[in-house]
C-alpha cells in the first residue's frame, strides 16, 4: 500500500496534463488515521464521478460495541453516519472547481427513512464510507493542486468530523440507533398482538408539502390521538411503554370528509413498512413488513396474470386465466396489481378510493339491474375483500368516502374528523342494518386461485448496443434496463433512489442466479432475499458501490412485472 504522500506527489506530477493522467492515482493509500481506496477514476470531467472509499480502523473510529452489536443497531448507526458525512461535506467541501463535475464530493443522501445502505458500513474492524469525487479539470486538463486540496484538506476533515466517535453528538447517535431498534421490535410484535399497524399517540403524520417529506411544522400539525377502543400499550426495549392506535387484522375502513386526513393516515401506513428518523413525527408508526399499496395503473403492461378472481368472460372469449396486455385499463391493472402482490406473499393491502378504478371497487344495485352480471366481466372488490381475508388471511385497509356499502364488509371503521381519528364501527354497523344494501353479491363463494408464474430469463435482456449490461437509474421511479425503460411511478412504496439502484441490479442478479423458466417468481424473490440477508447488498454488484439502499421484495417483483418484454410460464 502506498502512502498519502505518494498520492500528493502524483497529483503534482500530473497537474496540467490531459484528463486520462488521473488514472495513475487509482489504488490504495495509507493516510495514517485512515486508509483511502480510489476504486475507479472517471473517464472525463463530465462522466459519473470517481468512486472512493475511506476505511477508519477500530482503534481510531472507536465506536462502542453497544452501537452496532445487532443488525438493527448497526443499520441505525450506519444511517446516522451517512447523514453526518453528508453534513460534513456541505460544511467542508468547496464544491465545483472547473469543468463538469469537478470538485464534487458526495455520499448517498438519505431521506426521512432509515434504510440499510452501502454508503457506510461498520464492523468490528472499523468503519468504511463510500463516496464519489469529481476529480477537477479545466477543460480536459488535470487540476492537480485543486485535487490535492480535496484529498488532503477536505476529505480528512470529513473523516474526522463524521467517522470518529469522539467527534460525534453521542446523544443524537444513541437516539438514532435506539429509535431504529424500537421500530424493528414493535414491527416484530404486531403479529403477536393481532395487529397489522400501530400509530403512536402524539405522532405527526402530515408532511410539509407534496415535495417536502419533513413533518408539518408543530404550530400547524394536529398530533395523533388514539380512539379509546383501539388504544394499545406496547413495551419497547429503549422507549419503554408506548401507547397508540392498533389496527387489528381484517377489513378496516378509513372514512371522513375531504381534507380531514384520510389519505394522510393511509400514507403513514404505507411508509410504516420502513423505520423513520428521530423527529420525523412518524417514528414508531409501523406497519407489518408485507403490506402493499394497491392502485389503478392505466397503461401498464401485464404478462400472464390469472385475474379470474376479479375479471372473467371478456368479450370475444378473451382469456383471463393468463391475461396479457400492453395497455391495461384501470380495472384490469388494479386486478393484476392485487394478484401480483398476493403472488409475492402480501399480507395486507392498502387501498385509497381516490387512486382506484371506480368500476373495480363497486357496482351499485341500479347498475346491476341495468347491466346484468352476464354482461359485466368485473367482480368488484367489495365482493372479494371479505373472501380475501377468510380464504387467504390477507387484510385490507381501505380509504373510502363514496360508498357506504363497504360497511357490510368492514370489521371496523375509523373516521377522520379534523385530523383526529374516531372508532365509528358501531355507528357504521347500525347504518348498515337500517339501510340494507340492495346490491347482490357477485363472484361466488370463494376468493379464487392465485396462480403463480415463473419468469423466463431470456425475456430479460440487459444489453444495449455493444454493452452486454446497461443498467441506469434516471430517478427514484425510472430504471433504464438495456433497451427497456421500467416505469415505477405507480409503485408508491419506493421511498429512496438507492432502492431503485438496488432493484435495477437485483433484476439482473435474480435472472442470472435463480430464474430458469420453471422456478416461481415467489421462490426467486425468497432466494434473492436469503442472499441479501446473509451477504448484504454488495452481493448485487461486482463493484463496491455506495449507492444501494435495501428495497423490499414487493418492489423488486413490481419492477420485474413491469418489464415490457417479460415472458412468464404459469406454475400450476
């Protein structure tokens, strides 16, 4: 391993040369208090920035064992350190110097969720951070002195401020680690308590805006208060006893007037599959890990999905046992989204009437009289939601504002009134008794078969032009995979671009390792996640990347299902 001074001499030697001269600095360097690895040097100042790692050994980093001895605490610590590195870069780095990406120092920037990432790793040997650096150039000429300042002034200060325990806010660090551990513990307890979700007293659920995921300011927000009938107390390892609203399994309706907080509560349940940072307002608002948000998705491609539980007898005898379309309607897309979620082992469906296809959700008695069932292919969700729970054990939380007929199917009804929830299950039941629904149940006595499918690996091609593998992420909901674009804009539980980066690589990993045209997608997902649990996110790439964040199997399944050349074989 070379010394830091060797790097300094090389930077001075190549100053003013053509940009390819930077390739000479790739390698490993000992800076005394930490090791520097320059893994990849960018081809020119406009290319993606160079990848570097810093490794601070244990005798310098000095993180106590109780900050990372369990997986939950380690994830919390790594998330905390990623945020501190990002803050230190903002304080220390001068920013752009010269052409293109010159002068940039960056690390993955987390949002409000605490996710397992590759940006920072902590082990018994020490702590490693993965950054990108835009090596500075004027035009296409090396700016060696400016690069020297980045490596010898800015980077050492970032390391000292953010990766050494003695320089960190200890109270903030432990709060971050402990709130992550408490949320994991709470989520694990939900099943034993017979719950699918929990929202604590005092939670702040609304966000500042549609593009700002931070909590609404205290003077504007209404803190959450549990209905007494749904109030539950849970003991957590760090926080102690926490009281909040528990939502049991079954069918739960969220009702109320417009702008009273229905969708805000549902959104908190959607992202409650992830942990949140201290101060987010939704920390300790948790949902079972296998909850999936369902919506209509006009225009999506569907490949070989058995949607017969919801749609049969299409005109001209079109088959729905292995339904395919390049341009799905609202109802067929919502049916397929449900079946695909069940195929991936979802245990809870989250549905908002506002983002659903009306004809998929309900057919009232007047429409049933005019359009008889023999002429209507769609069995509405209202006639399947109860069977879904009885036959498959899959619960539903549904925001509904337009159809009281759902009262007949509900186990409980929560009404949002000026952002405060109330349990109005008895009132809703009484209304259902007084005003008997005149509509007739459709679709039979059983939910129906969930037919699993095996993806055909040859239909997933990552090549583009001369490149055998071309995978890129344009934004948090768009993957460029080979010649195809995967649109994930309707997959609402993706919360971080790093998850999308991981999903793109996981598709290729799953194809190469586990897809054989016979193995069901469910089993493919299980095997991929077994590898991730054992080996971590680095298993997804041969390169050491700092841009991955852990997705869920449901979002990977959603990406595979939206691949426009995907072919499948049904496994009966």
